[in-house]
């Protein structure tokens, strides 16, 4: 699909699968967790993307499992494992084109994990970072994107959300933001009516007469 033709006051970026290709780590850590608890892996792996770990664990863990303790242990395992982490194609160069204070990170990951992965992938840290700890309800609830727009001082309707997961795109829709899908980490086509790109290569940001952000394909 074509790029959005309008300009935006700010961009809101998911992290995993959108700015950072962490699929190898996610696969290793979550499959190991599933094996320890006798959880079927295919439904688990299909459901976890874009969703906070605590919510995934509560959904799939056997009865009697301490979800908070399991989430803490799993998060530490993900922090410790950075093998194979990389930026999504062209992400760092694309972000370098966006003025400071005009974009935010909005991720379902805990803050410590987000900071670790951004550093490992060479992605700059924005002024505004919204993580799992900052909201009561994770994606697909709209809370995180609404908070990101609020902290940037812009209306959510004037934001463009960058996402890779259906849960994240649903959260953007629920918030009232425009959205675009990044598909580098997808093995099959994502079923969405949103504009989509594989990665950020060949994509520039221009400023319109108001100083808002407009996407231009080279």
C-alpha cells in the first residue's frame, strides 16, 4: 500500500519487530519457558507478539504459577540474551532524520529490557519512552499510545504509529492514531488494512510548512 499522504505532528514507534529485530532472542527465551512449563509452543508464539509478557504468562501458564515471578525471570533471561539482535533495516538512519521531541518509543517491553535492546541494536534513545510499567492495560488497549502522545504534547489523532504486530495496530486504531506496519520480521503477510513497508530503507522524512513530519519514498 502507498504511504500516508498527510503530515503528522509526531511519530510513535513500537520496539520489537519495529525498530529492533529481536525475533531470534524472543524465540529462544519463550520456547525455553514453554518447555519448562509444558506449554504448547505454536499457540504461545502466535499470541505473544506485541503483548506484555505478564499478560501472555497469565494466559498460558499452568494453574498455580506465580505470573509476576515468572515474568521477572523471563525478562532477565531476555536482558541477558542479545545474540542475534539487530536494527530493523535502516531504522537508526531513519530516526536520525526526526527532530528531537517529535518521536517516542512505545513498547510492551519492561524499561530495563527496552534500554538493553536499543543499546545492543544501535538505536538512539528518544526523550519519551513508554514501557510496560507505565500503563495498567497493555496492547491491544490504547493506553500506551495515548500516553505517548500526551507526553509529547500532541493530539493522538495527529500521530503516526509504527508497529509490527496486530495487537499494536489494534491499539493504534483504538487510540485514534494513523498507523503503518513494518514487516521485516514477518514470515507470512500481515493481514491489515494499514500501509505497510518491509523496513525503513529508501524512506525519508520531510517537514511541511507547519513543521510537521511527512514521509517521502526515495
